[in-house]
């Protein structure tokens, strides 16, 4: 039988889905709604408070894990969803989706390691 | 093979509009696109954060624009919907033996919601403190 890398890939996909479900609703609510709308006060997530927190190695590591697992999970699902919407050319779509996920991963790494 | 199997005609781009459950399926799948956009915005935020207070301030002001708030509202709605749907079917994927029987499905669902609540609370508390 041909050797398969599917167990690893599916494991990461499942991990990405789990992280997306447990973490993303609250994260979207905080960064996209509560803070911009001033629910936590006007200077919530001010630079002098958020920078030391995010640049701590442990928080950086957790953020990196959450973002990277979620982005690879989303990339794979976008590939499938575009097929569901009638788009054909799975090879091309897959390549673009995973390339974008790779770019997002690099972007996250450099943003966090630059702190 | 001389037989010609019957192939049911399916509208390639609009098939999912024909049934409520298909629409709900697509609503869950579309959350992946919204998540990708959200993560892009978040990564840009991390880059701006590393560039200093002025860049961060600009980023925070752009997040307060009506378009950004509307996008996050939609993304929040779709991801929350998808998360609840997924937690509700977890017993189908998890059959945990317990004595002669299995752990009741309701308990497995409840455990997921409990973890979800704790994780969300931690994120909210951190945001409130910072």
C-alpha cells in the first residue's frame, strides 16, 4: 500500500476546526466588535497594554497556534466550498488556497517574531 | 457498457438554494471564507502592533469604521452558528463507552458548550483586563 500523509493532514484539519469553533467567535467579538465599539472602555487594548501581553513568548505561541491551525483549516474548506458553488479546477484552487495559507503563516510568524 | 445510467440534472451554482438544509450547509461552509478574511485582518493587526503605537492607533481607528464593524458582525454570526451546529452533532462522532452503554449524547454536547463558555470567558476577561 502506498504511504499516505493523510492522517497527519487530517489531524491538523480537525485541530483547526476545533480551535476555530472554540476560540474564534469570542476572538471576533472582542477584536472586531467589543473593542472598536468601546464596550471595554476607550483605552482597552491600548498599545502600551496590549504590546507587552502579545509579545510575551507564551501568548505569541498560543496566538500563532490558533491563527495557523485556523487558517489551514479555512483554506481547505474554502477549496471545498468553491467546488460547492460550482467552480471547477480543483488543482488550481487548491494550489492558490494552500499558497495563501502559507503566506498567512509566514505573515503571522514574522509579525509575532518581530515583537 | 451499453447502459446509460440516469444522471439527475443538478444546477451547478444554485443547487443549494433548493432546500433549507442545503442553505444551512452552505451558511456553515461560507464561514470559512469569513474566517480567512478575519484572520487576514488580525494578522495585519499583529504587524501594525509590532510597528509601534502610531500604527496601532491607525489600525484601531480603521476597525471602528462601519464597514469593518458590519463585517465582524457577519463573521461573528456565521462562526457562532457554525460552532453551535458542530457542538450539537458531536455525539455522532464521539461514542464514549461507559459500562454496558455509552455516555449520553446530551452530556457530550453539554461538555462542549461548557468548554466553549470557559474559553470564551477567558478571552473576554483578558480583553477586559487589558
